[in-house]
């Protein structure tokens, strides 16, 4: 901690150095007897030097203010996450929050997971609430990621990787990613279902 400078000391602080009244007691200190015809020379004790701080328009030195703690900046969350994520499988979407909350009960999605040997507790349902492309590195920081199933949610990364295309599994940082159309587009489209099933077989089976 830095020492206080002299100009920061107040008069009251200096008086604390010599708080007692000083007396001269006969017998303890030699006394010189002065003839009555001569005036006794008064003994003057040196006074402590007074340091006056220059504070305009104030009579007292302002108290040293306690330094405030730096404010903690909060950033809006990039992801909303539901699920226990037992096996580190991220089911990535970019949809409205009301629709996202229903994903664990979505029959069609549960059938997809069961087909590759997964239970709802094995995955993390991840909604990209920012709306921007999901940065792979941010997702890895947010939760454990061993696999990614992306339903119409774009992913980008600074890591080298193959070109991202639908139903073509790509490994990114050792993590397999399967890109698919949105769940609503898949449910009633047999051709897209076949393409997704082929990509899932390459990744999980």
C-alpha cells in the first residue's frame, strides 16, 4: 500500500503525535534561578510544524473516500439450455423460447434420439438466443459437448474444418456435427428424414 504524502495529512492527524500536555517539574529538570532584578527568560517549547493543505473554499480537510469496487459488467446470455446432458450431446436450435421449452416433450425429436440410442436425459437442448451464428468455442465453454445435432442453426469456428453442408457429418475440434433442416420441416418430409437418418448412422452407429 502506498504511503501517505505530507500534503494528505490533516492538522488533527499531526496532533496525534504529541497528545499529552508537557510540564517541567522541579527536581526532574535543572532550574536556573534568575535574580529579581532581571526578567526571567520564558522557556518556549518547540511546537510541531503545522502543514496546511490547500483546499479551496473549505475549512476542513475532506475525509479520504473509500474506493468503490469496480462494477461487474454483465453480458446477455448467448444460449438457453435445458436437459441433463449426460452424454454431452447438444441439440442445437434457433427458435422462439415458447417453442424451445416444449422440445423435451416433442414426440418426433424423441423418436430421432431413440433411433440412435439416446434418451432425453442424455442430451442438452440448446437454444441460440442471440440469433447470430453459434460460435463453436462459445458453445464448448457453456457446456460439455461431445456431439452436436444442429437443426437449422448455423455454427462457425476459428478452427480449421471441412465445409458445413446439410446431412454431411463434419468433425470440428474432434466433435462430430450433423446439420439438418428445422424439425418442423423434417416431420412431414420423408426424403429429408432419410438424409438425416443416413447422417446419424455415420455419426452414432
